[in-house]
C-alpha cells in the first residue's frame, strides 16, 4: 500500500506533498491507504457517492463511506477519491487523526490475513487546500488508471507466491502419502497433476514479470494485467 500511495503522489502530487510523504512511506516510517471503492461500487467512477464540498473561507469537507480498504486501521495518511462540486474526480490526502475520520471493524478474509481490511467513514472531515492532491481539483481519473496497475502487479506477485507454496505442499504430500505400498508420487496420474501445476505456475510467473516490465517501460500495462 505504501508503494501504491507513493506512486500516486509521484504521479500527481505537488513537490511539497512528495517531500512530506514519499520518503517516509518508502522508508517504512509512515504507512498509508488508498480509498476508492464504496459499498455500492467497485471500479465505476460514476457511482462514487463520497463528496468533497468547498468550505467558505477555504478548505474542503469530505463526507462518505469507503469499503474494502487495506491498511486504514494502522495508517498515518490516506488518499481518498471523491466527487468535487463539478462532479469530477478529485483526490485528497486525509490524515487518520483528522476529526470525523474513523474505520470500521476488521473484515474476516480467507487469505492475506496480515491485511487489515475495513470500511472507512468520512463524517465531515475538514481539510486545508494543501491536502488536495496536485494542488487542484478534478481530472484525477488518469491518476487512478496509472496507479492501480501497480497494485495489481503486486497482487499478481502474491498469487505467484501462493501458487508456488501450493506446489511445494502438493509434492510433499505426494511423497508422504502411500497407496498400495508406494508413495502416490510414483503414479503417473499424480505426475500429470503436478506437471500441470508447474506449467500454470511458470506461466503466471512470466506473465507477472512481463506486466511489470511493461509498466517499467512506461505502458499502463492494462492489457498485460488482464491476461
């Protein structure tokens, strides 16, 4: 998550915002979250209901709810996507100690249990103008398109690691489990299953490397990540 938020800051942040947060995030001295999804929508920008309202005299007030947000319980700051008064997409840096900011209970999940997945509540959170990412509102859908592939590449890498562990466990079990006096790894049918697992693992690994290479070379890697 720190890499994802740092990427968004490097993509769209002001020099002051980058200096304030990126070094600390990449050194692990601070932690962050990215809040886009909401209870009624996954990736559809048009369905976002979190609103950013202008405060008379300066600043912004955020109201809304975000869902399935990683790291929000322990983060120091987050980037929140909201609709501005022009009904355009804007990004805001939200410190987690800001009045009106809160998180829900940790959600039970099947895997990646080190991830703190929660709802985020924005109950009239007031922010100064310098907390608008990039210094101005609107036009931030491009930032979303450029940053989200970084998170998807990370998830691909996690899945490759899980697949590799599954393969190792399968081979271990096949060597220990005996049938008719022989470890089942001696049977050709088991060889076929393990060979298929290896081919899927290596295909996934190479596709992950290819998507990361495309991203490093300046592509959005959307097509590569879709495979």
